[in-house]
């Protein structure tokens, strides 16, 4: 794996996310509960810029007529069709095989690097 500079950690912390160009591709870098996550800015459904969608929470499984909200600021919602993905693991919330393509993030002296081939 090679290391590629992606962003300043303080910028991602301040904004919650940034879209960076790393190795010729757009990557969304998110700061969630003290951790950094990097996802390719392509929705597996229709190639939309998924990382530009709203960061939010979602409705959790609950009993009929109950509404339980959770995962606040841990979900990104695709701006085109509303597909929701967990920012921690990239999984589509409705299940199945749809998942965001991610990259390990390394923090080094205030700089964030992505580990890629």
C-alpha cells in the first residue's frame, strides 16, 4: 500500500467532511466521533456524488407506531436517490451487497493520508 496526502486533519474536523482529489479520484473524508473515514465519492447505485449528500442520522428499527432516531451524524444520504450509508463501515442501511468503497486513513503530524494501491 502507498500513502497519499489527502487533507489537513484540522480542516476535516472543522467542517465534518471534505471532498479531496487523491490520486485522480474524488474521495470524501469524514470525521465521526474522533475517527476519520474515507469513501470514494461514487454511489454504488447510480454513480452519484454520494459524499456530497447530507450527513444525518436515521430511523432505527423499532416497534410499530414508534419512531426511534439514532446514528446522529453517522449516516450520509445520497443526494440523487436518498440511499443511506453508514459512515463507519460504508454499508447501505437497507442491507444487501451495496457498499461504499473505502480507504484506510492514517493521521501523521496533523496531515491525513490515504492508504491505496
